[in-house]
C-alpha cells in the first residue's frame, strides 16, 4: 500500500516544523515508514535563490519569486511520488497553500498565484495549525527574514482562511505542544485506517478537484 501524503500548513511560528518531526517519530514508533520533507527546500538550485531572497541578500520581483517557490515544489514531485509509491508516508512542512497565501498577501492576485501549482500531487491530509498573530508574536517575536513582520503575517493568515476548504483539518496551535501532537495524531490515525481500496490513487490534481 502506498504511503500517505500529509501536509502541515500554518503561519510562521505556529509550530509546524516541530510538529512535523514529532509526527514522523510517532509514525515510526508505530511501525510505519515515514519521512520528513519541507518546502521551500533550500538545498536545490531554486532553493538557494529562494534562501538568498528570504535572507534579504537579493531582491526579486514578487511574481518571479512566486514562480521559483512553485518550481521548487515541481522539481520534487517525481521523488515525492516514488517515495509514496514505495510505501513511505511523507510529512510535508508547507506546500502550495503557503505559496498562494504568502504571495497573495503581498498583493498578487490569488487566482494568478494558484496557476503555477495547478496539477501538483494532491495531499491526502492537510492539517492547518491555527494560531492568532498575537499568540505567534508571544513566541519570541519574529526573526530577521523577509516575511517575518506582523502586518504581513496578519494578511497571510487571512489568505490561508480564503484557501481553507472542508477537507482541511484545523488544529488549535495555541494549545500545549503535547495537545497539538494529540490533535494531529487523531487526524492522521483516521487517515491511516483507510483500507487499501479506499485510499485514492495518487493524483496530479491539486486545485482541479
Ligand atoms: P520556512 O522555511 O518554512 O520558515 O519558510 C520560509 C518563509 O518563506 C516563510 O516566511 C514562509 C515563506 N514561504 C514558504 N513557502 C512559500 C511560497 O511558496 N511562496 C512564498 N511567497 N513564500 C513562501
């Protein structure tokens, strides 16, 4: 049986990376093969350009950087597909939803922002870690990177709310890390229990269905 494609989304400081790593550990402890992936992957050629942009070492047009983030996802698709088909579950830290939320928060048209990611592999589960901007700021404030500003983060959160559909599972990220972990696990456990024939085949159908 193929692995599950699980995406965790949320604003900066919502605890996504910590929870992704915890989830991978938990899956492995229960006997599942599981791996962590993250976007942007800053190690590839596109990722290096993105990293330099995020660290504010270089300037790029908003549209151009949006396409770079999308390319960073597209170039990972074959590897993601092969990994899932080999039976490994992937826990992915951000996906195209971040892409659209951040770029549209900067003022680009939301529909335009969706287009480069149309046809990416569709995740089985999208978990949104929901945290108010006030709570996010309490977590030690924002850092030095380009998007780490209250005003933009507020807009990003609003854009995420526009993208959210009935299939998303929302977890209150203001709870303790243990409670968040439990909330995520109950969602993942339900998805894991789908039998082989119920688990839909992998589809390059993001935003098409
Ligand atoms: P992270 O490595 O998860 O901290 O992400 C780096 C920053 O980049 C963070 O502020 C969120 C933003 N980001 C992530 N994915 C995308 C994307 O696809 N497009 C844009 N414009 N920003 C993104």
